[in-house]
């Protein structure tokens, strides 16, 4: 099992995102470009969720996690999250965990599923072989197109946040330990 220390990069990023959010979050949410980008992102997330329910992905993933200890939310994947996406999650009301709930898995997964709202490319785009088989080629293609729109909206929201931070001289950079 990987050793978890509060010095790991992801924990530094979470702390930095929380610092910025505590200090500037309310103000940022009042910036029209950020508010509009977040609204659009939420709308696209909703469309993804509807498609996942309709195509049986939610049921399939839940079954896999509960009955077969699914492994796609594996330990270490949380390192792929940068400070700006973590900050975006905070702006959307996520309480980002700093302690692992499920041993041997991603820091962000709980017994009820992923605790994040905004997720990065791999988390959204990965369709395991079993899902691909149950979806079939055509539905997988449709789902990936819907996911692609969510990713695009997330990227635009992240850019709106980064532009605001840059304009205010706030760095999201964290030092690698
Ligand atoms: S979907 Fe959420 S819990 Fe699963 S790997 Fe991605 S961030 Fe972690």
C-alpha cells in the first residue's frame, strides 16, 4: 500500500485550492465570466449524468464497485488533479476530502462514489472493456461525444478561473516535495 503523507503533491494542491477558495471564492463566484462558465459546466455535467443513467453506465459501475470491488478509481489517480480543477470543484460546492475513505483506492472515492463534481479527462473518458461491451459501439460513441462536451465546458471554466487568478497575481503553483 502506498504511504500517504500530508506532503504528497495532491495534498499540497488541495490545501492551495482551499486557501484560494477561502480568501477569494465568494468574490470569484460574482465574476460574470466565471459564473457563466460554471453554469454551462453544470449543465453539461447534467447531460452526462442523464446519458449515463439512460445507457446503464451508472447501474453497471455501481454493481462493479459493490459486488466486484471495481478498480478503475485506483490509488494514485488523484495525482492527476491540478490545483485549478480542485479549486473549480470547491467553487461548485465540493468538500474535497483530505483523508482516504476507501483503502487502496483514489483519495476522492467514497462508498457512495466519486466525491468530486468536476473530473479530469481520464476519469470521464475511461470506459472499461466490460462497459464498452455492454454499451456497444454506437452508444459508446454517443456517450464519448457527450463526455467530450462536458470536458470542453470544464476546460473553459478552468480557463476563466485561471485568467482571473492571473489578473490578480495569484499563483496556483505548488512546489514538488
Ligand atoms: S472518478 Fe472520482 S473517485 Fe474515481 S478516480 Fe476519478 S476522481 Fe477518483
